[in-house]
């Protein structure tokens, strides 16, 4: 099963804590995971929990440029077209937003 987790909430936020909890559970279940960070969600790009080989990491280029503290080699940048492709490939989608 391919799961897409979309993270748009800042690094310190209840939605982001829910994201980390779900990510940990999905990694244990050995699901293939796509994580797409946009807006303030890109603050979490440098977190070591995303360095898992079962996690494919994507981000909005503007968000990565603005919010990510360091460049990442294992990160694929792409906008709405890439996000649409990830949505199409995924059997499950969850979004973590600041609302």
C-alpha cells in the first residue's frame, strides 16, 4: 500500500505531532510512504525521522527554500503537478494542516 502524508503545519504544532505518530506507525507496518511538505511543513524536512529508507520525501520548492534549514540530497522538489501524481499513485492520503 502506498500512503501519502501531506505536512503543512509548523514544526511545533499538534497536527505535526499527529503526523509523527502516524509516520512511526506506518514505518513499523512497512508501508511505502510518500511525504510531501508544503508551507510551514517544510520546517520538518531536516528531522532525522524522515531519513528512513521507506520514506520518499518530496517538497514544494518554494517551501523548502523558505523554511528548510539545510539542503537535502534525498528530497525531490516539485509543485502541483508532482503532488497530483503522488495523489494518483497513493491508496491512502492524510493531510496535517494547522487548522
